[in-house]
C-alpha cells in the first residue's frame, strides 16, 4: 500500500533502481564469456566533484542463442535456418547538482539509450504433427519463419528537481519533487514474422510523463501528495500496406550476415519510400492518464505502523477509477513482525492489445493473433497476510516467514483461442492457403478469476559466508466464471491459466 507507482498494477509493481552518483569514486570494468558464443562487456564509473555527481554505464551483449541451426519446413518442403541470436547495447548517464543545506535539494539530468537486434525465427517456428516426415537428422517445423528479425531502439530522457521546504535546525520537514520523463521506443520487424502479432508491427511509441510530489514528515508519520500526467502515442507504420515501412532509427548499423544483400537493399528501398510518403496507412493510438495519490503513514506506537492511501486515476479511453489501500505492520518485539494489507487496483490494456489491422495478420501454425478494441481494464481486490520471526540471533541467526495472499480479479484479460486442431496451411486459396479457416487468438475479458497462494521460507546462517535457505510456495491462478460467448475456447474453469 505504500507504493507510489500507481493503482494500474495487479498484485504489485517492480521498481528498477538504476546506477546513481556516489560520494566517493567507483569504477567497474567487466568482460565475460559463456555458452552459445555469448560475450558481454560492461564499463561503469560514478563519483562526485564538489556539488556535481555523475554516473554512467556502458554495456554490450552478443549471443548466438540456445537454438541455432538447420530445419526442414514442412510448409514449404524446403530446408532452412533458424536462430535465436541477440546483439544489444545499452548506455546510461546521470548528472546531479546538489544545492541547499546539506545538499538536500538537487537537479538531475538522466538519459538512457538501448538498441537490440534479435533473431525471431526460432521463437516463431512451431513443430508440426509427429506423423510428418522429412530429411533424417533435421528438426521438422510447420512454419520456419526463416529470416525474421527484430530491430529496436529505446531512448529516454529525464529531469528531476527536488526542493526542500521549510528546513529548520538541520531537518527537512517538507520537500517538493518535480519529475519529467520522455521516452521513444521504435522497432522494425523484418522478414515473414512481421505483422504476425500485435507486438510485431513496425511502430513508434512516444511517452511523456510529468509528476509533482509533496512530502511532509512528522514526529510519528509522513504525508505524501502526488499528481502525474502521462501521454502516450503509438504509431503503427504502414501495417498491411505492402510497402514494408521500416523505422530508420530502429535499424542497427550492423545488420547480421544472415540478412542477404538483396534483402538489405529491399528493406532500405522500402524505408526510403516510407520517408518519402509519410503517413501512408499509419495508425495512431493515443491515450492520456492522469493520477492523483494521497498517502499517509502513521506510527501510533513503537510497535504499530499504519499506512493508508487513495488513488484517483483517469484514462482518456478507459474512464475513471478510485482505489483505496490500507496496511499495517505489528512488531511485538525486535524479532517478530505481523503484516496485513488490503486494497483495490486495476490493470489497463496496453495499446498494442487494442489494435486490429485492416487485413488480419498471417497465421502462425494455423492461428491468427490480433488485438481486441473492446478490451477493458481488469479490476481486483487484494488481500495479504504475513508473519516473520527470528528464532535465533547471533552468528547462527535463523529466521522463518509465511505469507498468504488472495487477489479476486473481476473480468481479467485472458487469451481467447478457438478450441480444436488448427490446420497449419489454413487460409484462403488466393493467399496460398488450403481454403480452411484459420483459428483466431486475442485477449478478452473472461468472467472472473482468482490469484492466490502461500509462501513459506526459512534460512539459517551456518558460517560467516555460508547461509542455508529453504522455501516452498503454491501459486494458483484460475478463472471462476466464463461468459457464454467465449466458452468454446481453450479457457477452462478452475484450472491453472496457461502461461501462469
């Protein structure tokens, strides 16, 4: 309940903390090598000069991947080559200027840049019926998707300014924090894998976010007010236009050798055409999210700690939601803790999940995957109960913990897929298919569902550098109701959801 990430998360959020400036200088140079011709390089440096702190990190990784070799494509009756190689690079930089008493205020500029080239052919390829035969010694696949690549570029820029308010006697009872962040994610999909799912289109996703946060501390509590505005524009370039539009900023300068010179020339010609004719068959999906949160933490005694929060959020395409949350931690002594939390939350669909092209994408193993413009957010009520206890302190410290949780989800998004055996060669004869209809797969709001589980853990320190840990967990995720209009699908009541 103390999370300020927002209410649009089901069962929690992951906060990624990136490299920060340090008071004393630190540096790191790391080179590594592993299986499948995997190599990584990392160079990092942090420190402070006067009031200016700095941090930067450069990282690169290349790998041929686990699956890489020849196959026999039963759909084309030809031998091909599939792989799972990856070539990626990242850069991160931060400059922070401290001001005010004891450096309590600061202004920080940050940027990150990431590019990747990934071979999709092995991941998209599917194995056919075992009765299909081919050349001895070659794996047989129904659709090889040879030559399918993803080129992506992700860049982000941020500005954070924190201003102490009313500092007195060396304390900072209040502060104001402004944060701005802009990110641009662009990708191009090359080869037969393009346009086969809502996440494999050539697109650009531009996100801009601004937030203002007020924090006030008290002798036995703290108050936080935050308001944020987030705008997102997703442009899907030239879908089904036949032009093969390529986002130039997402193409890595060093295309892999597996892409032939002829294919490279064709891609660049298509890219030039898209620049000359911008907006051809482009689809733009946009949304604005506004969110306000009020959070108060209160410690009525040294043993009881309470937190209450309320979120008011509004999506331009999904409407308004108010979500309260509450939690407490009771510590009867320094070795024990009992915790409980409850609240409501929701999870809105991502924009690609709403997109349906004018012409449905090509089938993968007889299944067409597309979006659903009628998909709505799933809402949930969450309960959590846990306890931990230190059995023994000292050089052989031993502690145990138990956590139980239950999430009642209303209309959760689930993958709908028509039941039965689909024909890998399905599709209209005019498109090269055998005339049988292909099955559809897309996300739907499927009735109600439950996430619940229990986690037990214990650990004991055997020596200063040796600790023994043991754990056991049961995690369940299943639907409790399915609307009649989707009952003829792979969704099943009271059985673990596929993929969870």
